[in-house]
């Protein structure tokens, strides 16, 4: 009897095992088909497949192995489902390594409104693209999220992203950041000032000015940076004293440049004898940003008896394109210091400044290569307005050959707009004009000059002919024609 029961038991076990294997196989095949459906263009099919996978508890584990497009489409489908489980998986997709799934997850979460906020808050500490998408989502959901976001301002991992989200949501979010500017917690205060500055929130001027006061816990550096970004002129008198503050002077001079108020020019110039390179460069940039209102003071200091001051103001005038500064800058081309002369030459190089042509041509004979290069660059920047006069200098028998070469560099620096003028100059009776016009055309490399160069190579005197042939070879190598 016992012997007959044993085979029967084996049969039962085998039947159960086969049934279980069949069930697992069928389940696997169903799961595989459902996963395939996630990439379908049929939204209803995707939604039903995602819902079934959620019920099976298989979606979260299987999704990372799916193609990018499937993960993206799944996120869209989950946005239609909108259950707690669906929102949870959307939070996981928000942390995807690829941008497209993250973007679709963010859109789906926004669709859920305030229900999705806990997932978005958790994503703020993730960093990278995940935090960026969470910030954008909170902004799109709107100011209703601010009361929940503000609690993360003191969370080390999420504080920065939380402050950004509050700044972007506006309204209640801005109010929360402004209150944080008075908080006893220094990092929180600094973070809030930074975000308000980045968003250029005018309401932050008062709390930023408060942080410039000599009080415990004030965040002066962050406040100065914020005021510079906001650009409110009311802040200028409060920032100027920090030009003498070793810890904050670089931030102060940068902020004053961003605001661009003329009242800052003289105080900045008073600090230009500083030898610290970073500050010196920041101050020069600030004076450039202030622009024309600073020119009278800058021009005056071109005659300073301190070379470091003359270097600074000449550099600050680069890009000024002010006719009023041309005379003093021409005089500065005679400065005993090469750096001053080089910066003055560059500052004279603005479009159409023909009044500086003579002085810049003279500077081409300067003993300093730095000054010569600056003069070449300036002549090129003056552009077509000066091309005829430069060609006349090239054709003068009194012009030094080295100067002719430098002028050809300046002409080539004008680029393709000068090509017609140089092409016409190939027919000039002066061999010097022909030679250096051909060289400039070769440097520019415009194929439209080839025909004129070919004619020159056939008709010119031997020396000029050789130059024309060389430039034709150069054009061939550059254009492959």
C-alpha cells in the first residue's frame, strides 16, 4: 500500500510543478507583451499596459531596462493613470539618466498638481537634471507649492534647489526667501540672497541692504552680489565703502560695474593702485561697464605719474568707441610704458575712427611687438573707412617695408568686406600696393580674388608676379580649387 502511494505522490508533485511552470511562463509572456506595449503609439494601449504592470508590481523593476522612448511614453501614460503607485514610479523616472524620460515624467507630475508635490520635494536633493526638472515642475504647479518648499531651505541636501524653486514660483515663494534674508542661519540667509539676486527680484534690495549693516550674522558678500545682479542704483552708496574691505572688495567692484552708475567711477579709480591681479582686472571690467560716464575720470588719469594707474585706465578704455577719448589716447601712444601704448592702440580701434589712422600707422614702427600687434588689430577694427588711406601709405615711397607688411596684416584683418577694394588695388600703378594687396588677399583666402590675381601674375613685373603666384597657390590650398 505504502509502495503504491509513493508514485502517486510523485505524480501530484509533477503535475503541480508543471502547472506552476506553465503559470509562470504565461505570466512572463504576459509581462513581456505588456512591456512591449509601453512603446506603442496607441495611448490607450499604453495606459492599460502600464496599469496592469502596476497591479502586478512589475513596472518599477522592469522599466529601467526598457528603451528610452518606452520609458518616456510610459511616463506619459502614468500621467493619465494618476494613482499613488503611478506617481511613485514617475518619481523614479524623474531620476532617469536620460533627459527625455525625465522631461516626460515632469510633465506627467505637473498634471497631477499638488498630489505630486511630495515626490518633487524628494527630488530636490537629487542634484543634476532631476533637481532641475523638479524645480521646473514646482514652478509650473505654481505658488501653492511654496509653503511646502520653504521647509527645505534649511535642509543641507535640498536647500539650494529649494531656494531656486521658491525664487521661480514667485509670490509666496519670494516672500519666503525675503524672510530668509533676515534668518539667523547664515547659510540660509546667503542662499536666499543669492537666488533673489539671480532672479533680479527688486523686492530683495531692502533685505540685501540690511545685510550690509555692521550686525551679527549679516551676509555681506552675498548681499553685494545680489545687489549687483539686481542693478538698483540705490545700492551704490552702500556698496562703495566695501571697495576698501579686503574680504569683499572684488564683489563690490563687480557689483558696481554691473549697476553702471557714474558715482562709482572715482571711488574705483582711487583703488586702482592695488597690486592684486584679480581685483585689478575686476576693477578695469567695472570701469568698462560703467562706460561713458567714467570717461572724463579715465582720460584724466591717462596723465597720472603712476604707471599702474595709466595701464589700468588705458585698458579700461578699450572698447569705449568714444571720439572724445581719441585725442588723449593718441597722446598715450607716446607713453614710456609699452603696456600703456598697447592698450591705447587697442582703445583707438573702433569702427570708423579714421581720426586715429595716422597715429596708429606711426605706432606700427614702435619698438614693442605688443604695441605693433595692437595697432594692427586697431587698424583692422576701424575697417573699410580707413582702407583707402592705408593703401595710400603702402604706396608712398617713404614708407618702411616693415610698416607696409603690418598694414597688409591690418587690411587682411578686415576680412571679406575689404576684398573688392583690395582686388581693385591690384591694378594700382604702384608695385608696393600691388604686392601687399595681393598678400592681404592671400591671407583672407576669398576665391573671388583668384581671377584678379591671375591677371596680376601674367602682367606684373617679376617680383610682383612671384607674389601673385604664391597667393594663388595659397588660395588653391585653402579652397581646393
